[in-house]
């Protein structure tokens, strides 16, 4: 993400240079660049971009900002939050578009009917493939009903309880190394770096047992997913027609390709060894990890080993960045609202004293659940969600027709902070959902993983994140372990939350913010 910003300014810097040096030997290059920019402008001028996003051109709705594709995209890249805010303020019960014609924002009143549509009509995965712009090392295995999503739903999620103690072993072992604080002094650590380390180790424990502690594997997974997202962000400003050419020259696409090649070199021998043992050793017990689930599930669809590894790596795109950002945001909120620390610690201690870290213990951390959801409501990873492309024309209950190819989203942040939907929406109330769950008959509603018309940060209905239960476990384990072992604060005990920056509709927590840690006097008594 830093890469995008620094390269963007670099690109602008170069452009300025080119404009002011027309008499230099670079004039041929200048002319060529000028020609390309002009062609780019012409290509993006209101023309339909087939076969990608094109249905939005056939749907009449007000556009917030510039209509021209390239100007609209650039404007959305820089001012996404303000444009979405403006659109929602003016048209919240109607359709509007942002980023030129790219995104059609659908009002919440259509949620239920859209959420129940099958992917043959309304497809999240077509939108994901579109977002990763012909990056074959990612998109080749992303399809509706893809094996990785089926395996998350049917094999990984039911096994989360089995994984809890394994992940806890890793946290117990590595947390003191990742946070090398003492009882005497405050130790400052970059929040995102720490979150990245802790989240990825937990994911690896559940994805590839043999490599859970292999730092080279962890960095390969990080490289794959972070380059994938940077690539997506960079390409979004270009017209669809020139994306394949641009994509070819972007270092991010080489980064994804090389991480995938490396992952294959590390994992394919493990797959072969597992298969050999399964065949030859009657006492062999298959690991209960995601790699094994993909190997087993892949048999019936004739996946080769390379495809299995690619499915595994693609799942890092879902499991890595969004969970890392969510953990960092929760740590920031705890530093800004330290009054929640003691109640959350006491809740954790109370449930963990019964049986230690178990699935049930994590379920019983209801105040923590509520705190995480409030943190996500006010600092979600994206301001838009419910991301999908219409595959066949859809007629809505009032006769409105969404044309084939329309790329829709909903203004999820604006919905979750709308005073007509959520009382005192600007206030951070860490126990908001904990208190809502006390209402008659609502004790299982309002959870971090529960989606609803007012809570769309994991999607809803069929357009939904299958990894939300996994994320819930990872986050609760990481945050409670930190609270039980450390005092935390911002430098100088500041209560000022570092502001999020943005790129399009994506919210980015401040990359440089550090949190300070000091080992608690009672840490040893709270080690589970
Ligand atoms: C806090 C963390 C997470 C957030 C906020 C999040 C959010 C989302 C959202 C919003 C979507 C698309 C639905 C939409 O656009 O409305 C999605 C899809 C997806 N997520 Fe997550 N996610 C998280 C963690 C995870 C984890 C841990 C995994 C894997 C274990 C995962 C795997 C996926 C997959 C595979 C999809 C695509 C679903 C499909 O193919 O149908 N996510 N996620």
C-alpha cells in the first residue's frame, strides 16, 4: 500500500519532468507518452469497456464526480470517502455511481432480494476476478462455487475448535518474541507489523501444519497477498482495455508470480509426501489443516498439485490483509478507549479459567465480540461492500432492471453509521452489541460474524465472507493474549486515534503508528 502512494508521486514527478524538457533528447519519449496519454483519455471517454464492467453504462443513475472514466477513477482514488458520503447524503434510497461508470451503488432496500440470488445471476467471484485484473496467478482458481470457498465452509470452519489449542500454542511460544517488552519500560512496536506477524502465524498453523513456524513460508504468503492487493489498487485507475498491457509491466504482478512459484516449490513436496504416507502407512493420520482439505476436495475435480497450491495461496488474499488491518484497528481503539481494557480482561479471565482457550471460551467472550464489531463499524476495511457483478438481467421487486454486467456495491460504512439505523452512530460504544444481545430473544444476534441489513462488513446472504468465523477466532485469540500479558498505550499515553487514510473506498490504518507495551505484573498468573 505504501508502494502505491510513493510510486504515484514518482509517476507524477516524472510527468512534470517530461513536460518541462521538450528540447532534450527525450522528446521522442515525450511524444510517445503524450500520444499514450491522449489515447488513454480517448479510450476512457464514456466508451463501453467490454468484456469487463459494462452494464453500468446501460443503467441510468447520477454519477458523483467526473463522468469521464479516467478522471472519475482518479478522483475516486483520491477522494473516495467524500464522494461516497456525498452520494449517500443525496441519494441514499436511490441508485448512484462513483468512479465514473465503474460502480453502481445500490440502495439498502434491495438487500434481501439481491442477497438470496444465486451466483449464476449475481456473482461475487466475477467481481473479484475483475478486481484482480487478469492476474492469472490469482484469478485462474477463482470461480463461483470454488473449491477453496466450499472447503472453508464445509471443512475448515467446522474444525476451528480443533485448531484453537494449536494456535494458542503458537501464540504462547511466539508472543514474547514478537513483543519483547519488559515489566520496567515501555517498548514501542509498529502495530501493523505486529498484527501481520501474529495473524499470519495463526493462519499458517491452520493452513499448512508443517510450515507453521517457517519464516520463509510466512514471508512468501505475505508477499503473495500484499502484492496481489497492490496490483489491484494500481490497476484500478486504468481503462479496462489497456489493463493487460499495463499489468504485464507492473512489479506487483511479478511479485505475485514469484511468490506463487516459491510457494509451489515449498508445498508440492509436502503434498507428495502426504500422499505417499497415506498410501503406504496404514497408521498415518492425515493432518486436519486447510492444505489437506484442498487435497481431499481436489480429487473429485482432478486438481493437480499446482492448482492445490494456488487455491491455498488465493485464500491468503481473504485471510491476510483484512484480518491484519482489523487487529491493528482494535489495538488502536483499545489505546484510545483504555476504559474497556479491564472489563475485557476480566471477561477473558473468567471464561479462560474454566477450560483455557477453546471454541466455547471464544464464543463466551461477548464483550470482546461487541468491541471488535464496533471497531469494524467505525473503521471497516472498505467503505463499500456487497460487491457483485450481475450475470443475467435482474428484475427487482419494483420493476427496476439491473442489466447484465452491472457492477454493484452498497455503501456499507454509510449504512452502519446512518443515524436512522444506528443510534448515536458517531459514538464509539464498545458494548453496543453486547447490550443489544441482552434484549429478549436476541442473545445470538448482533455478533461480530452476524451479518444484517445494518451490518454488511462481511457481506450478506450469498454475497458473504466464508472466513468470518476464522477471523473472529484469530482476532479474539490475538487481542486477549495481548491484554492478558501486556499493558498497552500510544506514546505519551495519547488518546488521539491516528486517522485512517484512503485509496478509492479502501480505508488504511496509519501505517507508521506504534503501540507501546509493558509486561503486566500479573502476566504469569494469566498465562493460559
Ligand atoms: C476481518 C477479516 C475479514 C473481513 C472484513 C472479510 C471481508 C470479506 C468480504 C466483505 C468479502 C466479500 C463479500 C462482500 O464484498 O460483501 C469476503 C470474501 C471472502 N473472504 Fe473474507 N474477510 C475477512 C477474513 C477472511 C478470512 C480469515 C478468510 C479465510 C479463512 C476469508 C476468505 C474469504 C473468501 C474465500 C472470500 C470469497 C468468497 C467467495 O468466493 O464466495 N476472509 N471477505
